[in-house]
C-alpha cells in the first residue's frame, strides 16, 4: 500500500513558520483545537512540530513572558520536547505505522525534505481495522 493514499495535502494542513510567535501558535491551536502543529521554514521544509506542552513549558519557565508578551517570542526560542519525525513519501507502510504509534500525525516530506502534508493516525487505524475485518470474513 502506498502511503500517499493517506496523505492530507499541505494545502489542507494548518502549519506555522518557526518565526511565528507563541501567541500566534496558541491562537491557531485554540481555534482549530489542535494540540500540535507542524513547523515549515521559508524554503517549505519540515523543521519540527510545536506542541501545547512545548508552549506551556516555555511560559512556565519564563514567567516574564506571560500571555501579554507572547507576541514577542518566536517559536525558534521554544524547545521542542518531542521529536515528531517525518516519513518520505516513498517509504513503506510499516515505517508509517511505527511512527504513528507514538505520534498523532506523521509529517510527510519529499526527497528534498519539503513538507507535502501529513498522515493522521486515525486514517491508519481505520485502514488497519478494515483490513482486519476483511481477514475475519475469510
């Protein structure tokens, strides 16, 4: 099975620049009800994922920031505690499943590391469940 079948294209994905601010990230995450958002640089490359936890830890450890000054701090200044690893579009299904066991989504990049979209864990689980169901009927 080609993993491109599961791809949610970049145009349909909410992502941020690493130069976005903490406030922009919080507002975007709140609006879309996401707990993590991919970071894509000015060349279109995937550079990591910012999570709610990353933002909360930064705010907790930097009380001088507070929400009032969150617009002054870029995401480049926020340590990422989880390394959300991407897959290449031509990788095998087992590579995708291995990453999806620990990540809500898996970023997908092309051969140049350019972000082309995500694959959500729920689609992978749905696919595996349907495959299992079809095997039960045999």
